[in-house]
C-alpha cells in the first residue's frame, strides 16, 4: 500500500479536528467543512483499509454527487453567514 493511501484518512481526520476547533470562531461554515472532512475520511478509509471499491461504479457516482451537495451546502452556509455579518 502506498504512503498516501495509508495516511490519507488520517490527514482528513486531522483537518476535521482542526477546522472543528475553529468552529466557535468561524461559525457554521467551519462545522459544515468539518463534517465534509469526516465524510472524506470515512470514504477513503473504507476504500483503502477495508477493500471496498468506493470509487467505482454506482458508489463512484454517489461520491461525486455527495461532493457536489457538500460544495453547494458549504457555499450556501458561507454566503448566508457572510450576509449576516453586514
């Protein structure tokens, strides 16, 4: 197994913890991003450690759709949060 396949989910969890810790300061955007990073960690862990084919076939399409949903959600929360500060 390559190095990034082993360390990848660990890095996603580290990002989730880091962004989650700044959540009190940044608000809902940080919590949404933290949730996204946890999702990525679980998805990559299932693919790398447990041998599930998470990026092939239907699961690959589901992954791409969920990435799009998270991107739209985070953008919407950020825009709402930014508009509230004015």
